[in-house]
């Protein structure tokens, strides 16, 4: 399975054409070093040979962990709409039906932002359920009275889950919030009672999903 492509890209700063090696598929069990490169954003980058300008190149990216059984597909700049989402999910399921099995139970996801990919990796690496994490973020946002910005799971400290909140695309958190793991377990059970869809089909688990689960 081809994992890399070579693409010619004009520098946004000086327009010089550059050949860039880009990863389209990451099998983290075959290339474990790529996880660190994802998090420090040293993968899929352009560094102009003429002026030195650096920027990340956002292309569709598959991330597969066949040992821990989770699979994430990043597709940036996607026209978000129910019809488009349904077509995307169907196409992805058709393409991967021979790759994924029941061991990937409810850990096959689609995300639309680079930081969402990193967060999903953190969640699954911590052995947590991203459906419950999205629910906890809503609770934290309510407590902090935040109407805008984005929340992100940051890790576990003792018996508490840590969440950071950012203003729009900022990389520095403006607020943080702790939720007892016992509360996470309650949210997880609440959602599990409502969400009966299990298996290895792609799903979009985000704030809209959590609102639907908790508010209905």
C-alpha cells in the first residue's frame, strides 16, 4: 500500500516550485516515529528551497493503529453538510471494508481539522471513549460559560481528566478545566445507553454528536 506521494507545490511566499514528499497513509505500527512528527508538525511540510518559507500542507490523511485498533481519517477543508458527510462516510466504508474488522469497534472516525486528529489519537491512546469525551467537553464548557472557541482533551492527571479551551485557531489555551473520572464514567454510560451503533463503520463524533446525545 503506497503511503507517500511526491507533489509539486508553488511556495505561497515566492511562488518557487518545490517537490514535497507527503504522507497520505500512516500505519503507526510500521512507522512509529511518525506519531511524534505528527504532534510536532514536522510531517507534510513545505520548506521552500528558495526563500525558506515553511508551511504545513493539509491533504487527506489516513492514520491506522492496527494493534490498538483505531482508525482516523483526516480530511481538511471539507464542505460540511449532511448530504456531503453521508457520501463521504459511504465512500470510506466501501474503501476500507476489507481492512477494518470488529476489533475496531466504535473507534473508526472522520475528522476535519489537524488538531482534531491529534486529539483523537490522545483519547484512544489513553483508552478512553471519544463519545464520552465530547460529552464532558460540553459540561466543562457550560461550567466555564464559554460560547465560542474549541475544547480539547489534554490528558489524565490522577483521577481527573484535563481539558483545555482555545479561542478559535489559537494554539495557546485560554482556560483549562478538570472533570473527575467518575463523572466521565457517568457520561460514558449515559451515552452508551442512547447510542447503540457499534461496529467498524466511520463516524463523525464531535460537539454536534454530543449535543444530540445529551440534550435529547
